[in-house]
C-alpha cells in the first residue's frame, strides 16, 4: 500500500507541471482569465492557436507518461514492490491527472485531465490508445465537440480496459484486476466530474464547437 500511495504522490508532482499555464505566461497571458479559463490544450488552441495547442497537448501527455515510467523504475523490483508494474503506473497516472486538475499552487484550478489521461492510456496499452484516438477524432470531426469526444473515449477506456483484462490481453494478474478496474473507474469518473458543465451544455445544445467563439 505504501508503494501505491508513493506512486500516487509522485504522479501528483509530475501533474503540477502546468503546460498551459507556462505557455500562457510565456505569451504574457493568464489562461485562467482567457477563453474558458481552463488550463488545458483545448483552451490553449482557442486562445493561442494550433501550434501552442499542440505543444500543450504533447506536454500534458508526456508528464503522465514520465510519471508512470519513473514509478516503474523506482518501485518495480525494489523492496516496496508488491503486485504489478501496470498497477503502479495506474496510480502514478491518476496522480498526474490529480496534479493537472488540482494544482495546489494555482488554487487547485487546473485543466480537465483528458490529455493527462491520454498519457496513461498510451503507456498502459497501445492498442486501446489507437482505437480510442480514432474514435475521438471521428467524433470531433463529425460533431466539432471536443468535450463529447473526450467523455466518450473516457467511458470506452474503462470498458475496453475491463474487456482486455478479462480476455487476458493485458499482463495483469487476476488478483489485481479488480483493483485496477476501481482505479480506472475513479479516474474516468473524475473526467466526467470535470466535464459536468460541458455535459450540461451538450444536453441543452449550447456547447461550444471547435472553430466557434466561446459563448
């Protein structure tokens, strides 16, 4: 349990690297006061353009991947190692999402965690990542709703993670699967919580589309 909590804390520290905030400051802008006020790649894209948006996206993905790799390096095979490297990655990845969403030094106002979650998905299973990436872009291209694509792939990630594990397609022992399901479910639930306003606007038909001005 100690190693799991340490992985979570390690991930949180990595998540504190707020790519959007840093990019905004370089440009002389506080993105918390611009656009949607969200410190995520979508808001960076809308306010600062495609190049800045892509840099932010890559930065947010990579900080989760690095958190997972560091947790793997520190704990796997060490004196605190119990379980599976994949499980430590899940804890570290979720910690990175928490750090991204709730950075203490920015009064706990960060992003919505989708790019950070993407980093976790990529490092856990490339096959799932490829399928979800295709689905995400298909939804966004068709509807122009980034939020719809985001919450859809998050829900599908949980479903696919359970299916892949139950079919033995992921190297996670059967006694640790339930714990991994619960952790992924919590992470996915957080994504929905962070998108609750977007979900309300989608239902009401007032959600902002890519290319449109914020209402």
